[in-house]
C-alpha cells in the first residue's frame, strides 16, 4: 500500500508542476503556440472524458452495487458523480472570470492595467510600466495563482485516487492534467513577469500554485483514509469522474477551441480517447 500511495503522490506532483512548463512559454515565447495548446487541451479532455465514462464510472458502479445492491448502488453512484460536478462547478462560480484558470490566456495579450499597448509590447520596446500599473498587474498574477491553487485541490485528489485504484489509469490522467496545467502556468507567469521583470519571481509563484495539486491529494487522502471503506472509495471514485467530465466540457474544450481552430481541439480530443483506449486494452 505504501508503494502505491507514493506512486500516486508522485504522479500528482508531476501533474501539478507542469505549471512550470507554462512559465517557460511565458518567458521564451513572443507569441503563444496556439496550435499546440489547442491540441494539448483537446487531448487532455479526450483522455479525461473517455476514462471517466469507460473506466471510472463503471468501476465505482461495480463497487457500490456489490456492497449495496443494484438499485441503491446505482443511485449512490449517480448522486456521487453529479456531486463531483457540483463541487467543481461551485468552485468555478466563486472564481471571477479574470482569475479563472479555465479561461484562455495568451503570452502576448496581457494588457497594461492603465490601457494602451500590451505589456509584452512595452517590454519589447524597453518601455516601463507605471508603478500603479505594475502593482495592479502583479496583484492580478497573485490572484490568478490563488485561483489556480484552489482549482488544483480537487484535481490533485482526482489524480491521486485514480492512480491509487489503477496505476495505468492514474498515469494517463496525470498526463492529461499536466497538459491542461500548461496554460495555467502562462496565466500566472505573464502578469508577474511583465510587472516585475523577474523570471525568478514569476516562476516561483507558478511553481507554488502547482504545488496545490499534490497538497490537495495529500490532505484529501489523510482526511479520507480513516473512512476509506469500499463504499467511500466508490463514492469518491464516482465523484472524481464527475469532476473530470465537468472540467473537460466546461473548461478544456472551450479553451481548446479559443486557442486554435475547432478542428485542432477535435483532433486532440479524438487522439486522447484513442491513446486512453489503447492503453487500457494493452494493460488488460
């Protein structure tokens, strides 16, 4: 069990620290690679939607019906699934659009809070932001980091629980979460970098926001561990499926379409489903 817990935790840590890759985009790219992000987000959504309906929901259903019988077990599974959706939906509702990590962010589009050119354009010209504009931009980056940290808690728990149940499924979900964390790293790093001119500060804040993912996994596991009966595991597993479906449909696919052409998002999604299906077949 200890080895399984460590493996699940390391996968969650890997997924969370992918925000740092987003920081690299912000530091070294003059323009956002929209085609890559569109395909990556679509791929991530495809993996999560497929595994939620084909693997996670059926396993939760089997667990709960085995303990409680067909009708009560099915009812508990469905309620838990939509409860997961409700949880992540409430989190989305409480976070304003400007701080919502599921909104598309571009390296080149961070605006000077006092108007005019983008901060990237000013930085290219070696122009300086006013103190008030830099302060507002910095606050925006900090707020974005906090919003992403809040979002990463349930995502971390989802990755952790999935890996604990099935290492192969957990790996696929960790990769999917990591891909969708890349634009979140951009969202944190862009305003901080252009407000302070410091790559180190921008990367540090992005890094810390990503650590909320393994923190969510660890805290969630420690809270649930004493109660982790077959029933509790089935309920949590079903809720994890709901969380991932909501994230995919509400955040990843719309963002993927905004970052690139609609077909890029669709190609990525289908590729994600094929990779997930293939991995499940090979590991049967």
